[in-house]
């Protein structure tokens, strides 16, 4: 009986058509770059990302509560988008400081591992 490709195997084949994923699998992409000492901009960038995440929606919710308690809807109407915008701006600055290098390393590794897992479930009737 001829083996039939499962949906996972078909997906793995399609993903392997992408140059990024083919190279990640061929080069056995790993996370060794994360073993070194992090640079100061990376630490500051990640810290800013964490601060922006803690600030975003909780600050918007706080604006809503303050607005209701003071019976001033304009506090929420104007303040919430401004606070959320500031949070988003901080997030973008944090991403910029952290750099795309580590994101690329992580996504190469994730691509390789994902395709290898899909290939492990690639055929029925072996």
C-alpha cells in the first residue's frame, strides 16, 4: 500500500518551499545566540516592552474608572486613547532598541522546529 501524506505532511511540504524555512532547516537553526551576555540596549528595550505592556490596558481601564467616578466622560474619551497611544509608542521604542536580530534568530528556530514536528507526522500507512 502506498503511503498517503497527512495534512501535516502536506503543510510541511508547502512550508519547505519557502526559502526562509528551507535555510533554517538546512542550517539547523538554534538559539545559541541567547546564551551570551545581553547588551545594554537589549535589556533596556525589553524593560520598556514590559513597562508598556503593564501600562497599556490597565491604564485605559483606570481612565474609565476615573471618568465614571468623576462623572466626566471626556477623561475617558480623550485620556484613554492618549494613554494607549503612549503605551504603543513605548512598545515600538522597546522593539527598536531590542533590535530585530533576536527576533529573526527566534523565528528561524521556531520555523525549523515546527516543520520538523510536522514532518514527524507526515505519512499514514508506513
